[in-house]
């Protein structure tokens, strides 16, 4: 248990569906991150938020829309996804933006796009 | 950011010491070396971080030679539960990004 929770743990959706992934951290951290991990590929950083403000969008397609209503919650809204978007989506948080030794990851959401 | 190179996979047996070496020839003066561990279907977990010489914690040791162009993660007396992917990352300790490579898939056998 890392103090970072993600729901749902598994999600299957069609290409025309709209769904949202939720992340919540109970650590009092100020920075939150979304990563994508495709099969047999390294983790890719998608978005970074610091004190609710987006500080980085790593050239992510607009069909992925993040939202950070407060420092404890992070959402990833999904719409009109493609089968190649199937992956493990990981949320992480850290006390300070860009900490490399104290990023805590959630268990991830396994997404399958049909 | 410095690129890292590490073996794709390693096999070991329970009770053995495992050493995973990572090459980072282009490491910068301000860069730290950080190792993360990832179990299947879980997010990565921080193991250890160092700048030079040797760092030890309750989980592992990290050996860094004087030129800092490589580092070795040492896991003492591994058990089956140490089967995971181990990532070596190099970058600023603060204000940096976690840039993950392919990692080393460690398989511990009975």
C-alpha cells in the first residue's frame, strides 16, 4: 500500500465510449503524474500537475484529457480511444515537483480498448 | 538526460546475491542514480538513490565507481518475492523527470 489509489483497476471500453480514470493520494503531496505503460515498452510520462496546475503535457493526444481539481485527486478522461491506447495507466505523486526519489505510484488501471 | 543501459534479463536462485549493473556514460555532474522496482501489474517502487561511492539501505546497496559512468545495484540473499523488473534512472535529484528505460527483468528461482 503506497498511499496512492486508482480506480478502476481494470477497464474495457469501446472506441466510441467515454470513461474516466481516477487517482487519489493520501500522502499530502503537491505533485501528481500520469504515466502510460504499454506491453513490452518503458513507462512514458504523460502529464504532470503541481499544486493543481498542469506543468507538462508530453505530446499526449487530445483524446486523453487530464483534470486535477485539488492536490489529492487526479483524473484522466478518455474519449474515442484507439486499440493501441490499451495499456497500464499509472498515477504517481511526490511531495515536491520532480522528486526522483519519492515518487509513489498507484497500482494502475489496466485499460483495454476494443 | 543521460541514457542508461542495463541487461534485459537475469536469472538467480533463492539465497544468492544479485548484482545488476547499469551503464550511464553521459551522466552529468548534477545527476543522481536512482533505482526503482516494479512487480507485475503494480506501479514502480523506489529502492535506492545515490550520487557516488556506496549507499546502503534495508533493501539494497548501490555501488558507484569514481567516474560514475556505471552503477551496480546489489540485492543480498534474494527470495522468490524479489522477482521483478528493476529500473536504473539517471537525472536531477530535484526538478527532474523519471525517464524509464526497458529495465532488467530479474527471475528468482527456488
